[in-house]
C-alpha cells in the first residue's frame, strides 16, 4: 500500500512546530492509543492547524502508519466525491479486488474509475463500499486518513466517510485526523466529528502562540529579531495568530518604523492580505484571482485562462510575493485565507471574467457548470442546463445531496420565462433533498411548485404527500395525493395510486389498499410501460395476498415476468 502525504513536500514538514509542544504531545499519545478513532484539530483561520496537522502526518508515518491525505479547498466544496478520491485513490485497487462485485462497481462509479452502469449507485451502496475498502486496507497497514480544512470537504465525501467511521472498530486499524476551522457558517465537517463517540475522539484546540513562540517564529521564518516592547505590540495586534504575526513581521521587515509609531499594517488580516495583493501588478492580481477561482489550479490552466503573453511573468511575481507556490504538482496558496483574499480583492466583473474563462477550459461537468454559473451576472439558460447535467452526473455517482444542491442552483439560474424548466428543477431538487435526508428543505422546494398551477404541480403534490407520509403527516399526505390524482399523466396516476395502496396496507386498511392497487394496474395498462406495470402489479399482488385473494400468486408471477 502506498504511503502518501499530498502537499507536504517542503522542508518544514518534519520540523517540530514552533510553540506547539503540548498539542504535539497530545497527538503522539493519540497515535499510540489503540482505541483512538478520531483526532480533531480545531482553531481559527491562520492559527497553525495545518502546520500541526502536517507534523502529525509525519509522526504517524514514522510510527508505521500508512497515511493518506486530503486537503480540500473552498472551491472544491461543490464537487462530488472529490475528497473521497484523494482518500481512497492511493488505497485502491488492492482492496477493490477483494470486494463483492456490487460494491466494487459502486466505488468505481463514485470515483469515476470505470464505465457508468445503467443504474446509478445509491449513496448507501457507495458508503458500504467505502467501509469495505477501509477495512480491507486496514488489514495490510494501520491507516490514518488525514483531512486538512475538513470544513471544505464536499458533502458526498463527508457522508460516506462518516458512515464508515461510525462502523469501524479498533481492530479495523483505521483512524481519522481532521483539521477544521472553527466558527464558520456551513461547516460540513460536523457529521464527521459526530460519527465517533466523545470518549473515542481526541480534540486538540490550536490556540494562540505565546510571546516567546512569536519571537522564535520571526527568527526562524523571517530572520527578524525585535525588542520585547515591539513584540508585545505585535502580540496585541495578532492575538497569537501566527499567520497574522507573519504578515505584520513582513510589513515591518520591508518598511521599518520607529517603535513609538503605529505598526505599519491594518488591524485585520484581510486588510493585510489586501495590501499584499494591491502591491502586485494588475496581471499578477488577475493570475491570483484565477487561481483562487479554480478548484485545482495549475500553471498551464492559469496561462490558458489568462491568455496573455505576460502570464508566466505574473505567476513568478505572485510566487515571489509568497502568495502561492507553483510547481509540477500544481498551484497551492500558502493559506486558504490568501485564496479567499485574492478572490475577494477582484471586482464582480473580474470574478465573472475569471469564471467564464475557466468554464471553457475544465473538463469535469460539475466544475464547468460551477464556473459557467458564477461567470454570469443573472439567470442564464446555458448555465442552468450545465448545472442540470452536473446534477445528473452527481446522481449517477450516488451523491444525492450534491445533486440536490446543483439542481436548486440550476433553478436559481433559470430565466423567469422558462416556467416548465424552473418547476422541473425545483421538483428534482426537492426529490434529491428528501432522498438525502433533508426533509425540511425538500418540503420548501416542493411547496413552491405545488402552490401554483403549472406543468409540474401534480408531481410536486404527490411528492409532498410522500414526504409527509414518511415523516408523520398521514392525513395531510392523503389530501395532497387526492389533489395529485387530478393529473392527466398516467404514469403519475400509477405512482399516486400505489402510494395510497402502500400506506393503506401499513395501516391495516386492506380493502382500501386493494381498490387503489387495482386502479394503479388499470392506469399502468393504459400507459403501456412494462416497468411501470410490473411495479403496479407487485403492489396489487401484495394487497391481494393480505386480502386472501387466490389470484395473488398469478398477479405476482405476471409482475415478475415483466420485470
């Protein structure tokens, strides 16, 4: 099994983090604990989580663990199974060869490793496949899954890794180490943390550096030695945040001022980063913006997106300013905040231009759709269609939550005059949200379509009824279904009648169930679709069986023959 540490190739990886002796000791103890299942490194942006995380990866590797890493960016958050590909890619194909065929196909479909099947894998199938793969990998080597910036891990990857983590035991020899930024909205790492019982997880809070640690940081990183009064001023400004402290130190090194004067920086990191970006030439700022907008920036991508003769010089300028590094492995910002600042520093028009250029250069449907949509300042049919296609691809890989988000975004991008497409996308988004477990969001989306006459109103009513029926709103569900039966769509009538029949069977109303299942078969026969008829006959056979009808076996045999 390969041991990999993506993105930690520089010379500081194996060095002891400055001022983090206590945190490192806790992680060493966790790595030595056979019962430890999860270590969470928490702290604010720039506090040094990544530095400690990198060192812990090195420690784990030195102890004989196989370490696979994932460092998602904010731009990758909307992609499907992007993090899972990083975490499982180095482990396959050895575990895959030992997996059951159905689960191997599910993981290959999710990771785009094989031909897509006729039926997309369910997210549950992908989750069980991930669990199998990790258990098989753990038999060869004790394993650490190391995730940096876990708050940006895409939802589909978070869901299946959390599923596996809930079921892994100490004998499986699989542990997870996640570094996450605290205090941000929409943190998707929470399910990962909640997957492990509190007594089996270790939380390491990365707090402020001490004054002495800031002094050592300046000596080692900047070659800068400052008197104690100046260090006290800096400590007050940066509150022990090493990224803030380094920004202040760089400003002082380039523009020394008398001790009695104010430090030559703004009071916030965003402003300090903005000052660094403002010092770049326009070409360099554009390159930084394009890199921040891209999910996986490379030098070649930046050159193509910029389409200027001076782009390579601009890249060198950004690298020289310490904003990002560029090599054969890609372009990497020194810290996620640098990417955020580079993106925020651009105007709306500049950001749209960057996304528009990237849309024509990337191949992945999800990423292309994202850039198309962000490259538009208003609803756009082409962007909406691209988001639809990306949602289809996500659903085909078993990522229902991601599919739902893409479909809802597609609805938002749909021009107001395209009523049918808007309704269709809202209903599809509602369906995906419900399947992925977000019933509240699903109801909100479906109610938008069910509330007004239109081509998708009856399907929205049926799906609303189904949602309510499965979440405890039985009587209200039946009211929605009755309204849905006003449809002229025979296939939808079959669905509604089958829903009525199934619910009646669960509540013991066999006679009512039989009448609805009979009507479902009648509608399916008029429709003429064998698959729809097979499902209707199966429901009717169940109702007849419970009613003691001797024809039940014959009805079921007919259904099986059609299927």
